[in-house]
């Protein structure tokens, strides 16, 4: 069983940047695609980004393309989400997932206008 722990959330002004991290522990996340989803109050969970095990392929939700970048460090079992040009509508709890099977507890991102 893989355990995932997110960090790096916080409060930032619109136009600012944040970097989220998700560390996998327990059974290695080897072989898993790792990704990020987010959920704002009263809304459904939304796909943000995912990266294949090799890191060769990345995919993004339409609302974050060109602003967010996902990357991973397999030696450290960690996936990152660099978020730039943040908007108030990016405010949500951000969740890390391994293969869509295991989920972290989430980290809050709040973007003020």
C-alpha cells in the first residue's frame, strides 16, 4: 500500500505561484502514474494534471494548461506541481493520487483577488 502526503499549499495573491509536493511512502510508487486533482467547495473533483511513471508524458486539464507544470523525482518518490499565474478560481483542496487508486489527504490552496 502506498501512502501519499501532500504539502506546499497556502494562501497566495492572484498572479502568484505555489509549488505543491506529494511524497509517497510505504510501498514504492514505482510503476504508477502520479497525478493531481482538486476540489472546490460545492464542486466535483476536477482533474488537474498527471505524469507517467517515466515522466515522459504529461497531461493537463484545460483550465490549467500553460500555467501549471507537473514533474516527478522517482529517486525521492515525489511528484511536484508548479503553479504559476494563479487565479482565484484555482482555490481548492488539491489531492495527489497514485494511479487513481491511492489518494492523499489533500492540501488547501487559496488564491486571493
